[in-house]
C-alpha cells in the first residue's frame, strides 16, 4: 500500500543521504564523544519537526514522530560511534581525524535512520502510533544502548518493539539478511593472572614458572569447547594476549592472559566461566602457583523475535523483492549491544548487504579499507520505513 510512496521519497533523498554519510565519515567520533555527529542528527530531526531529546547516555539523541492516529510505539535504532583505527582509503571523504575511522559502517547506520525519519515525517497521516528514532553512542565497547535504556528511552511513550540493522560486506548490495532466534553472540572478556616465583632461567628448579602454568592453562581451556560442550552448540574461547617476562634469562613472577568468550545463550554464559575457573584453579594449585580470574560480561546475545523478523521479511520483500531476502540459519559470533533493547521489548536485528565487486566494495568490517556501496542508503531507509508502518498497521490498538 505504501510501497510506491516510500520508494519515491527514498529516491528523492538519495543525494542528500550520500552527502550526510560522507560528512559523518569524514569526521568520525569514538564512543561517548559523538558530539558533532549528535548535533548533526539532532538538528536534522528538529528540522523534520520531530520531538527531539539530546545528551541521553552522554551523547545519545532521540526523535519522536507522533502519527495522526493512536497506536503502538516502535523504536528504530542506529549507532553513531567510530573505531580507533587509521583509515587507508583514498576517497574525497576520507577521515580527517588521525587514528579514527568509520570502519564498521555506523556512519551508514546513522544516515539511513535519518533517511527513514525524512520519509516517515512526510507520511504522518498514515501512521497509527508513534515512531521513536534512536541514535545511540558507544556501541563499540562502552555500551551506549544500556546507558540510554537506564535513562528511560523506552518510556514516555512506552516502546512496544524495536528494529535495528547493520551493514554486511559478506552479503551482496541490494539484499538483506535475516536470522531467526539466536543471531549474534555475547562478546564477553576475561583476564587471568598467574602468580609464581621468579628466578634465574638457568635454575628453573628454584622457581615456580608462571609461563609454564599459563601454557598448561591455555591448552586446557580449549577442552571446555571441545570436550565439555555439545558439538552442535556454538561457542568460542580465544586467548588473544599472553603477557609476561622482561629478560631472556629471567623467569618472571607472574604472567597475564586476556581473551574473549563468545556464546549464544545465558546458560552458556554461566557454564563457561565456571568451567574455566575450575581448570585454572586445579592447574595453578598442582604447580604451586596462585591466580586471579576476572570474567567481564559485555553485551547479551542478540536473540531475534520471530514475529519482528517476519515484519522485516515482509517489508524487505515489498521494497527489494522476495528474491533479495536471504535467510541465514547460522549465527555469527560477533556481538552487538542492540541486544539490550531486545531484553526489554520484542526486537529484530538484520543485516544490509553492501558487497559490490564492480565498485571494489569487498573489504570486511574493521578493515582500514572498509567502505560501503552508497546505493544501500535509500534502500535501507525505505525498508525501515516500510517495516515500521507494517508493524504499526498490524498492531493497531
């Protein structure tokens, strides 16, 4: 019913969306420092006539669009922060800030949500309910979603459902990817410190070698994944740092190991650290050492609501055609703090393909050469707009 109008409006703003995205890309800002980006967002939302709130969770922004008819409230979310890395692309809109880059596509996310606000603000008479456009800080680490929720973004009006999306270079431009149920993992972190007794490398018998203990722990921790967990249950345990020692002939007093655990259920988030500590405790005790073990939970797993995925599937089919909807049955072990919204309301997170070999858009996320096919910007805006209207139409009070 709304397809032709949405496609017309999205096509009309294509050039403006590309301009906005390039402006954001050229001035990337890390988590909780998105001051310039947040101002751009807030000013644009006010220009569209939305009810704007700023500085939520430090730099978060919301814009509320009230429809002309009563109904539910749906939240559409984008993240604004960049990564701390150097950009190596040679484009006119290359990062102007040394050591900062939009290598995860959040510039695109912010832009296409602004695009959805531009489209839907011209369709108020068709909206039964409210649409909350939420631009959050700090997805890359500090957890901007949780901060905004704690400051009440899901209240007044009470949010009933949520949608979010992410650029995806593994999927061709012009397609979207959907995953039912578990989609992304909880990206937890751990730190292990092993204490021994240092001494001369020529006399190891007079020491308690923490490096030796650490190596045993390193190998044994992998048996949690290979021998304690059902082989069909996805889980990852990676030690990514192993630090210790200061000279070639000195056995150190201690070493530190740091890593990440990725799991898809809350049950597994409890099981893995408990099993880790049992192994760490047993190995250090057997070798005469001691330890400190810190397990730092980050974001919950992204678990999609079936009904909300169906809404996106229908919207995507209307805007792109059913042949361009990809259903992925295998979750990714990456993490996303959109999961905090899903703990409060039914929500769906989906991916927007941006791979285009003809344009040389093939690099992965978090790559210094990462870029997007800008044709996806109006498409994603249109899909989010259609999905929001579908949800509100199907759930009229």
